[in-house]
C-alpha cells in the first residue's frame, strides 16, 4: 500500500509537467530516440599540476578528436598543410586569424572556403547529438545561423542558394571573424561531452589559477581529489600546516607569483622575516627548481631560497605539533626536529645517525624544537587570514566542493586519484578516522563527509577543528588514499644527503593492483561489474622510459599520470596521458611535450599522440548503455505509467 502511495505521488508530480497523453507520448518518443544515439565522448586527465599550456591545448584539440575528424572529412580533398591550418584555426581562432589576415591577399576567397570547411567539421562532430543539445551549446548571436547551416545537408536548389547567401552575407557584413570564433568554439564544445579530472590540479606548474578558471567554465565535468588538491582545500580552511606546505611547494617550484598575483596572498611579512633571519645563509639546498631559465637572475633565486627555507622550518614545527595532537594518526616517525643533535649537526633516524648537510637553525630552540618563535607565530597567523579571505581562492575551492569527491563511479568505470589503502595480504586497511574504524568504500564515503565538514564549518572552530586537521592528514598521512605512501620524506630530502632516507614506501595497493583479481575485488567493493569495468587513476607517474606501462592487470587498471608537470618529464619520458572513452571504446594515448602555444599557432604544431591501447567494444555503445541512459530509461518507465493512468482514466488529463 505504501509503495502504491509513493507511485501515485510520483505520477501527480509528473502530471504537472506532462498534462495529457499527447505530451506524454511526445516525450517518450523523444527520450527513446535519445537512447539510441551513440554515447558522448569522455576525456580523462590526471595530475595536471598547473601546466595550463598542455592542459588547454588538449581541451582545444579534443585530445586529437578534432584533428582526426578533419583527416576523415578532407583527407582526399585538401593538402596536409591545409588540414593542419584548419585544425590550428579551430584550436586558437582569434590568434590564428590575426596571422592569416596579415599574410592573405584574397581574404574574401579564404573566408568563403574556410567557412564551408568549418561548417562541415561542425556538422560531422555534432552529428551524434540531438539537435536540441547542439542548439543549447551554440554561442549566442550566431545560434540561429549555425543551426540553419548545420541542418541543410542534401538540400534542394532553392535551399542551396539560401545556404550560399548566408555565407556571403556573413563575409559582406564583416562578421566572418566573429563567426569563425563562434563555430570553432562550438566544435571544441561538441568534441568532448564530459571531462573527468582525476586529481592534482595544483602545485608544481605555474598556472593552477588558469586551469581552475577553465574548469569552472567547462560545460560538463567531475573531479576526483588528489592530495595536492586536499592540501589547497585545507589551506583555504585555515589549516596552518597546509598553508605552510602550499607556500613551501610554491617556493620550491618557482611559483610564488601563483600565490601573490593569482590569489592575492600577502607573503611580504614572510619575505622580510626570511631575508633577515637567513641573511648570511646561502640556503643552497633550498634553491628553487627553475624550468623557465629566462625568469630569474641569480640574486632572485637566492631570494626565493631564503623564503623556501624559512617556511620549511615553520612547516616542520606545525606538523610536529599536529602529529603530537593526534596520536591516532600514528605518525610519530615524522617527529624529527627532536631527533637532531644540534651541537654535532647530526640526526638519528630508526637507530642510524646521519650528518646534516645544513646546520643553520636560528629559529629552533633545541630544548623545545616544535615551538614557533613570536615572529613565526605572527607570520603564520597573518598568512592564515590571507588564505581564508582570498576571494579568488575561495571561489575556486567552493567550486571544488561542488564538483569534487574522493572517487566516482561513472559508466562502469571507477575513478580515484591515488589508491585504496590495502594490507600486504590484499585486505582493505581499516583506518581510524575521527573515532570510526572504516575500510574500502565506507572509508572513502566518510572522507567526503569530513572534507565537507571542514569547509562549510571552517568558521566554527568547535565543530570543524578536527576535520580541518584531517585535511593535512589527507595530504601526507600514511593511510590517506590520496597520498598512498608510508611517509613524505620532505625533511630528509632537504637535510640528509644519503638517498636511502629519501625513499617513500608505497602502499601495497600499487603492487597488488597489478593483479586482475585485486582489481576485481576493488570493483566489487564499489558495486561495479568486474567483467566490464576498469579502474582509472593517477598520482604515481608511470616511468615509461624505464619500461613501465600505464596498462596493468590485463587492462583492468589504467594509470594515466604520465608527467604533465615539467618536473616529472625526466622520470616519465612523456608529458602526460590522455584517455578517451567514446562509443567505440577506450583509447589511451601518450603525449609528447607541448611547450609553446605561439609555435602551435605560427607553425601549426600539434601535440603528438602515441596510441598505447585501443580497446574496442564488440558493439557500438549508445546512450542507453550509460548512466545517463539508465536515468532516461527510468523517466520513460515513469512516463509509461502516467500514459496508462491517463488512458485508463485513473488520472484526469488537461486539454
């Protein structure tokens, strides 16, 4: 009886939108037609790390989709140079137009040819979507004209003249440039139906702010959090240890301007303190990793190095206090400042003594090494206020909270950034999180709750302090699924030369997940069909140059961190991976470096992709095979119930 009441209430609500049998039947016909369209293309990217140039180019070229469409349409009609020029025009219409107009004699003729070609590409790339969906994606101002041009295929002579007149009028009225920009943007918009960002948007690269602004304006996406994203989210919540780590990494990778210019973070008090405190210290081990050698002169590198060292010492103190406050984190092995013999310049770790390569610690009290000086206290307090009150940072972090989670199940694939914490025997690790012992999917679900609690209650310390502290644990805790390592050997890399201390042991997941059985167990834990599902993650760069493959467990696991960040390219030999999932199956491509937008525009240079796997499905997938398709089918089932109720007179129609 209760179920009957629920169905009746549902039908009552549905009848407000579909008032009679005609309206219901029309919608059923529409939805059933949509189910039979090919599924849209998904693009998966991981570990962007602020590399806006490569990231934006991949979005502009649709991960090679646009280039492939141009090849298939015009291969036997126009030259290779013309095809490359057309592709570059679509990727960067404003910039390429400027070059073309300065080097083309008969511009009207060029416009006439180019507009026809762009319309052909737009028609082909949007062909698998409903006319309604394409229309909604069209830029305002040219939407009616583009709609007409895309739907005049095989037209009669009168319509053909109509078609030609539209093109001619666009040129004569000096609107060709605007039209080219509009239709190019439509092509790029339709190339990728949905974007998955599998963690680590921030740090290392110089333009995380631009990446975030692009994501905010992207038409359809989801985000799985990486430990670097959790770090910035924790900093925005006011976690001082997270703030110190953010500034340290920006210093290490020569990205101070990301803080100052990008997010308006005032680091001047820290700068003054660092220059005074380490005035006579060369800070050799803290020199920034410079990847743009035209950017700094030597004196500027030293200036950054002093900031780098000052914030690192503050970080170690803050982290030490956090570890002592939370014994449940089980991170006492990271308490190192009290293991230093300040007179001898040595440190003892796990019973072995090492000589420090830097013994200048003017702000550390050997009797109380984790105590901040008054100056350090004041600096970190002011930085905390700056992070919490940055409008741009809060805008970006709020967006992450609206779109991001620790994992995503989407179209039978499991997406997460790092790992599922596991024991050596293959069991899911039980983790104490705020008094609860959780493992596997339950652990991930509870982390999402804690993350939300930290942000939305960040100004209510009595409620949120423990959750805010946990944001730092997600960054570097030994059982954090976003981190996946036993420790972050930050101190050792700075102060100890022996490489054995730098090793960061990975969670057993990273070995176990190379077995198909482990992947199947994980997929089952997340309620996915292990026969047709995949795990897709990033986090640990794939060292392809050393023979490692991103394809593991007989294709069950795809690791798509190929080194977007320039700092990783020496390890990976690549510049990232892109994974696409279209109606024909999965395509994993390895990217060659892309370092210059100017060269791409001027010389029509594109990213080169090496296809590593092309997993084709036996039968082309339609919308009916997707998660959205399941929702549409549920709508159809409900509408059919309503249609029956109208026909049988159980509900009254509105005419």
